[in-house]
C-alpha cells in the first residue's frame, strides 16, 4: 500500500485526493499510478473516488493547470518593468526555483507528466507552457536590443536552455538542504545568464 497522504484534509475529499495523486504521479509517474493506488493511499475504496473526481486524467489536468498557473503568477510580474532585462530575468529564474521549492512533487508532475494528457487536454497545457516560454523570450529579446545580451544570441535556444535547467530543479533541490530556494536560484541565474551577456 502506498504511503498515507502527508497533507491535511478530510479523508476522501477532493483536496486530499488531489494531493495524494500529485505525490504518487511525482514518485511513480502517471502511467505507473492506478486509481487503486490512489484509493489505497487515501484510505477509501476505488469506487468512492468517483464521487469526487471524473477520472485519473482529470486529476492530472487539474494538477498541471494549477502548477503552470503558479509558475506564471510568480514569474510574469518580473517580465515587465523599467529596470534592466538582465535583472528581471534573474528575478524570474529565482521566482521559478522558489515555486519549485514550495512543492517539488507538484513540479515533477508539471514538468514531466503533462505529456500523458489526452488529445482533448494536451493542447491547452501546451499553450500555457508556451505562454510561460514567451515571457522569458520577450525579456531576452529586450536584452539583445539594448546590447546587454550577445547580438548573435539564438533567443529561443537560450530560453529553452534556461528552462531546461530550471525544469530539472525538483530532481535535485531539497527544501531541507544547505541552500534556500532563493540562494539556489541566484546561483543558477549567475551560471545561466553568463552565457547570454554581451562581453
């Protein structure tokens, strides 16, 4: 039997089911997790889950949508403003790592399990991910225009490199480790942004 949910909530409530599913999807993968696994961890019969949710995919849809929304809400306020694009991009990177640290399991699902969404739900998730990418691309483009970043920079590749590194953060970052999320994000920003600078 899977471990009992660590989060609060009434047994069998939608919130508890969502939290358990998020933990199991993060640890076992979406395809490796059954409704019976979720029910066992919640402490209810499998059929009882359907009083609160439509399907396993419905859980994945909600987890991915909520997760992407959290990243967008944290990063977008830094994407525009009067200060340097370099400073804004640095804050965006730190904000991303802080969201990861808030719930690494959720981040694992958002970054690595969204591909298992069905044809009806996948396009919306892809578009939300593109919205997130575009917020980074716009800042990089501004940095190039101002001469802060290399003029020959491939902006999309630069952003995909940054996001690729950030999206693996939940694989290694430990909230109880020696670095805070802000410190880890600042160190990542130093490393990732150095290759963009115009020297």
